C-alpha cells in the first residue's frame, strides 16, 4: 500500500509492503528533487551515531576538561540512563552556579520537515521548562533581511506569503530583471517540506509566454538556460551601485511614478538629494556606477529606460544581503521598484526573492500548521544568529542590533539540537577557537558531523525515516502523514524521548510532556490545527482518517495573487506592517539610530573585501559560497548523489577559463584555496558561466581539516569573513570574501564521514 513521508526536498511515496522500502517522488510533483530519494541509502549509516557518547577527558575529569581536545580525542559510549543522569546533573550545576543566561540553546530548524519532531521546538521547549536560555534571532540565510525589511516593507514572512504567483508573472510580466538569478537548485527545498516544486516550471512557462529575462551578477548558471536571459556581468557586492544608477537615470528621464511615490511611500524627497549627489557631492550616475560594477554605462542607461517602459519585476536573490552592508541591496531594490510605480500591478513590482526557496510565488494560503509550543522563555538575552563566535569570544562586550545596544552573555553550556554550526558559520578556524570557551557542549545528532565530533556529550537522534510525524509547510499545499519507514538505528531515540528522560531527572517531565506520548501529541496537534483551520473555512478529516489516507491536498484553496494589490488600491485601508503603513524609502526609525553604516535611506558602501578595492592584490579572486545543488546545507553529504557532484571526494571550485589559464591549472585539478583566515582543497571546474575574477565553492562539504588546519574536503567557510553585515542587522556576510588559488601536490583524500574513536 502506498504511504508517504515529507522532507525538506519534497513529498515521497513508498510501499509499506516492501521488505526494503524505496522512496519515489510524489507522482503529481512536476519537478521533483533527486536529493530526498537518498534518505534511506546505506552509505549514510557509516556516519551514524549509534549510542550516547561522552568525550573522554570530560567524562574522566569533569566539565571544562581539556576543551582544546574537542574533536581530537575518543568518546566513551554509555547507556541512556547514565547519559540522562550526566546531562541533568550538568544542567543543574550550571543553572545553580551561573544562572540560565549561561546556557545557549542552539538550533537551526532544518532537522526535520515533521512538525512535532522538530528539533528546534523540542530543545527550546525543554530549556524553557528548566528556566530558559539564551536564544538566537534571524538566520544565516536572511540575517540582514530579517531586520531591515520590517522597517521598509514588512516582515520576511509577510512578504514571502504575498509574492505574486508564477501564473500571474507568466501572463503579465514583460521584463524580469533579477540580481543574483533565480536559482532553482535552492528551490528544491522548503523549511517544512516542499510540496509541488514550482520554480522551474514557473520559469519555463514565463519563457514560453515571451517574458524577457535580464540576469545581473557574476554568474549565469543561476537562471535556467531555457529563459535565454541576457547576462550582465556585475562585480560581486556592487549591485547597490548599479541599482542606484538605474534609479538616477529613471529620475533624469522623469520616468519615476510621482503618483505612486506620493500615495504609497514615504521619504522619496529625503532620498533624492543623496541620489543626485547634493548630499555627498557624488551623483549616482551610470558613469559612476560603471566604475564600481564593471557594467558599461550605456547598458545601464538602456536598461533603466527598458524597465520604465514596460511591465517589470525587480528581483533580488537572498545572496545579495549575505554580504557586508547587505541590508542596502534589499532596501535599494524596493526603492527602485517603487520609483517604477508598478508595485501592486499584475506582473510588476519586486521579489525578495524568487528562487531561494520553493515557497515564494506559491498560490496557496498562509495557514499555520501543527505547532508544538516552545513555551515562554524567561531569559531576555539573545544574539543575532551569525554572531555566535563573537558571543563566545567576547562575554560582557556590547554590540548594536536593530537600534539597541545589547550585551553578550557569558555562556558556560551550549545545548545544540538540529543544525550544524560547523556548516553554517563563517571563518571556522575562528569558531574553533571560540568553541573552546564553554565548559560543556551537548549535541543531539543522527550523524557524526563536525559539530558532534567537537562536542562533549553526543546523544544519537532518529531521522524522519525512523519515526511517525506530521509534515506541513505553510503555502506548500499538503498535509502529510509521515509514516515510520524503518526501525531506529542502533540506540537512537527521538529528541522528544531524550528530553523526556532528562526532564524526568530534573523534575519537569510533566511540564515538558503534559502527560502525552509522541503518538498522543500527533493527534492533539493535528486536531488543534484542524479546529483553527475550520474557522478559516478549510475542512480536514479527523486524525484517524488523515493518518490512514496519508495525504491532504489543499489545492482547492489556492488562487492567483498579486503582491501589494490591495495596498496599492487603498493604502489607508490596507496598510503595510511598517511604522508609517507605507513603503519607507526613508525610514525615520533607522535614521534615529544614527548608524554610520546604515543611514535613513538605501546607500552604497564599499565592502570590507571586494575586487574594486585599491588594496586588493592583483591575483585575488572573489569567492562566492552558495547553496549546493546535491544536498541541503550539509545534509545528506555522505549520499552517493552528493558524492557524484565531487571530484576526488572534494567540492568543486568553479572558475573562469582565463583565471584558470593565468594560474596554470586545468579542469579537475586539485588546488589550494586560501586567505589569511584559512585554507582548503577543491577540484577545479572550468566554466564560462562565471565571470573573470570570481570563483565559487558551494557550501555543505563536511569540515575535514588535517593536522595543519588545511581542510581537505572543500568547505568554503574556512575562508569566509565572520563579521556582521552592519551594525543594524548583524547578519552573515559570507559573500564578502577574497581568496587566492594555487596548484597543489597534496593528494591526501578527505575522510569527513568517519566516526571518531569510540571506547
């Protein structure tokens, strides 16, 4: 009988009568992802955590013993009862001696598409039951956007839910101008599980209907070839300068929409003096931008006029705000779209952005799914997500964030469940130094990731294939009964079972479980959601019927959407969730923060590292580190599908033919990529789809350094810059990074998936 499971990469089917179940894509998915088909692959078992394990020095000498040996010494395997006692005792000790503000609760939300066995909810709920913890805000993907967008147009969540649907774009858009492409590889996934993959088919239909695409940036393979896009080479981190020049030309041509600016925005008159150079003596002309971007000024003038003369979408990839001063890219893109005056019209306006995930452009309603409450956190301390190394290295120091001055707490214990900081974070050598600071690091993980290997206590967790759950992602169009497919590996347990055991020893078990087991929680969460949806005229079967049929299709509730259509028609009746209710070209709130690196309007700032710098070495290359095509973050990196995209077991570095020739390297040669922060090996992939002076290594290779610190596997985050995007957002600035490439004779093979020595 056909059953279902949900993953970040989509919904998959399996026959429960098969002795060795095989996953197959949901048959109605028009463009399924291959990644999720490998979730049951035997190759993954080699890196599984089998039993609770404790670092030898920590177990023998107590908390804080030899932190410099994290990742370098054996683990001692123990029984679950002993592990529960040890964890509970250490938590009690830290709380008694330092308070709950000494505990950092790390998680990243991508551990499972299931809504109950959602590691982030589980760990936060547990820590709140024992008095709270220091949390993080935002994400590595959208750290700058999460802070800037609510000031100017609305929250990331609200904007994602309102993006104009693909069918409307195909019918009405004439010109699609995208900064950073529309990477369909990124859109293979969604945080709560993709439904029907729609980005690739959406682009193809737009192309079939005659939409013209202009792809601006250093790469051309981040937009489907079927779009036949014009590729405008733009120097990395210079996009804002190009947007400003487009805006300058539109104003010079008197092509800006005065009525829209007056009705639907605030602050254009305060932005204009900066644009014209009256404020700083530098007019943001096409000639000015050409020197910064490398784009011919004539093409900038022509593009500005084309955009003003036809129905145009201005799209920005998330990668643009993952850079130094990344807030400005989103702000300026919205400012440019506002000047065109097409926001709220069919096929016009902006996207922030199409492509990074499957959800944007979805026709489905925004409905809140089953939710396992995290309870209230009594601790008020937090850090922006990407500032963890800063926090550990600088306890007691202050830092600005969204207009407030915060203080880094003194963290003694890290409890991490869901996520892998040795994948997400930048400058991994710096993180390694910071990682020695806490006295105890506890990690839940199914696999011996780099983070697990560098923990003190590792507790083995089941995968989504090994337990029952409910799959749902808002605007993805399906509810999924996620049936257990295989038995748990070795002694692995769910996060819920693990936290229940620890909670019992800390006297808070009932507060954590509320007297329900996991099966009872699934029914409770589903029926709670079902009652909420019924009030919004969405009917679902009862839990028993849902569990038997396996899938609820919400397609009948889908409909076309035009972003900000109601707002445009009547801004007073349908205000945005901004301080003024309008699009804020000038933000009085941000201006009041008096930040030198983020004034009250969008502006150009020179990045810390970039090819336009007079201090850049002649042979420096700009490194881009994007989302991989064959895995999500670092998940399933050990699968054969991920391995097939590597050369010699290493990630590839994409390089322009001229750059390869200048360095005397050939296709598939192993090279060393380095800068002052670190070194890694990668395999050269020569392509004309990346501009000269730029290289790219996708993220996700499990960190595998040798005794000298050289990463053998091709992890670009040994090289990336660990600074905040600005003093406003403090997001991740990974895309601001210069490196050097040289040939190497080092042929030692990487072995990142090997488990540590176990005693």
